[in-house]
C-alpha cells in the first residue's frame, strides 16, 4: 500500500519511464519463464497435423489477412 502511494507521487512521465524500465527488465530475462505445458502441447499437435497433412496449413499472408479481418 505504501509503495502505491509513493508511485502516485511521481509524475505520469516518471511512472511511464518506470513501467518501461520494468518491462525492459522482464524482456531481458524472459528466457527464465517456463512455457506452459498446454501451450507446448498445442504447438506440438499443430506441428504434427501439418507434418501429416501439409495442405492443412495456410500461408502467412492469408493468416495475417484473417487476423486483420477478425476471422482468425
């Protein structure tokens, strides 16, 4: 609670710089974060599906278009 009050005493630009510094420190150490087992499982399943049926995939261009149009 005290830390929150101290943060509110900083100006908005100062708080934004602090957030940026925190984000940068997380980015530098992101390799230390373990991947969630369900994410790893999904990636493996999709890879196996594609290997067994390459025509099941779509191009990156098509994927981007679907994402931009909210169809993904």
